[in-house]
C-alpha cells in the first residue's frame, strides 16, 4: 500500500503546494484545504479551519445537504419499509440498498437533514473535529429505532442499544474480523427477526420527526395501553401486589442499612449534602 503521508515530512499546505508545482490535480486549495472522504453511507470533512472546534463550518464545507434555514418550509413526509431490520422500500417503492440509500441521501439532504458536527475520540488518544453529512443514515436510524420500540421486548431493546455502541467501537477501530464482532453479529441478527413494518417521518429544515409506525409483529396493544377504562383490559388490581414485591428489596435496604447509616458519624460528603 502506497501511503506517502506516512513517509513525507509535509503537512497539508505543503502537499497542496507540491501538487500544484507538479501539475497534479487535486480538489483542494489553500483557501479550501479540507480533507474529504465519501462513500455510499456518508461524507466526512476535516482539516483546515475545521480544526478549530469553536469555528462554525463555512458553507463550502457542505455538498450533500442544503442549509436548513434555506430548505423548504413545509418539509416532506417519507415512508420507509423494513423487513427483518433491513430497509427495503422508500415511499412504497421496493429498492435495493445501493439505490435506496443514495435516493434518500438526496431527498433528505435537500431538506437540510444529515449535518453532524462531531469531535471524535480516536483509537490513539487524539481528539479530532469532523463534520459529517449522512442524510440517509440519520433518517434510517431514526426509523429503525422507532420500529424496534414496537417489536422488541424491553430488555432486548435496552441491551441492543448498549451493544450497538460496542459494535460501532469495534468497527471504528478496524476490528470487523474479530471474534467479538462476530459474536455481536449473531446477537443482532436474532434481534432483527421481528423488526418488519413501516415508518413515516417528516423531514423539515434539518429535523427528522416521527409521524407514524406500524408492524405486523408489534407488541404495542391498544387495549393494554389505553386510558379509556371501557376498553381497558389491564387488571389494575394486580398493581398493588406487584408494587409490594418490586419495592421489597429497597424497603428492606432502607430499613436495615438506613438505620445503620444514621447511627454512625456523618461523612464529609453527607455533611455537605445536609447543609
């Protein structure tokens, strides 16, 4: 792999000048010295003025997203369909991922959706400020999570969110082929079996708002969630016994250890709190 940046004693300004002197066409200048990476999923921009985290990104940083303040005021409502966690339709049209994502990038980007100003914690311990444009990713993540709230049980949903952060760390650190990433992949695959359905979202001036969601395997039951006692099927008399049992460990701890705490001298922290 040829990677001159690892061997040359040059910074980005010197590299730009080297390219100019040798007739090498590069899409950067001293006035716009950004380092840009882009793929199907998103676009990242760093370097130059962006190295100051206090400085607002200039308009020329962005290429995929409109200025939210200049985007259409009414916005647009889009519909996304999922099968086992995979997005398969956009506004009712069945599309493969390599078509759906770019189309959603263009649609959401036109409404200012997808701008992210982020300071990364890199593996080697350096903090790096980057600007991201990921319109489709932002919309898909919002829609996918909304569908999971309907179809996943409470414990599975909460654990998956925590493991999702670990998945992202492994991939970011280049550990895709590691054993832990493979193990997490098996867990994620199981969680996605019931995640099929449709989500509607409003894209408006840089925001993504849920409008509606539905799923054949939805665990949301209106007869259990309703506030209308005439349609309510939940046995409210069961609540008293549940509360007694659920609160038993805390009441026991407070009765025994709370009494012990009151009998010993107050620690400095507790004295400060009481004041």
